C-alpha cells in the first residue's frame, strides 16, 4: 500500500511542555532540548527512551534517534493508549493532558512505516 501524499504526521506531548515549545518556537529533539536546558515532562516508557538514546541513525545526517523529533503516522498511537490507561510508569498525564501536533510532509522518507525505536541495526 503506497503512503498517502501528503503524509500526515502526529506528535504528542504533555500540555505542561507547551510553554517551552512556544518559547523555543519549534518542537525540539530530546537531545537539543536537553542541551538548551529545557526539562520537558516525559510521557514515554523508560524502555523506549533508553532504546532511542542509544539507537544510531545509519543514514545522513546520522546521530541517535534522540537527535530527531518523534512523529507518529496515526493520530491515535499505542503510546497515547498506554498513557491514557495509566500504563506508563511515572507518567501522571492522561489523554486530556496531552497536546497533539499535526503536520504533513511529501518527503520520500515519510514512506518508511517503521518505528525508529524498533529498527534493527545494520549488521
């Protein structure tokens, strides 16, 4: 099945992060925000965060997955379901506390449907 054009992309974050996002004027990758001293409220599973921190991106520009802003290809992600159900350790937020950002892209990389934290490294 071909990817829709343009491809819709979705990003979710805790509403408490909205002032820092507005002050920065952009969604920032986890590593970029940390380097700028921004302490975002985390809504992700610790295991996923750990995997993203060490998973290297093999194609240019390279870096780790945390050097990029995460997006979903669907408005209702499994992560949002876990958050709303109280299944994310340490996350007190629920769906009503989550901000949804929506954008589109026609860039060819949007045809990749794999989750970055699940990608297998090249051998």
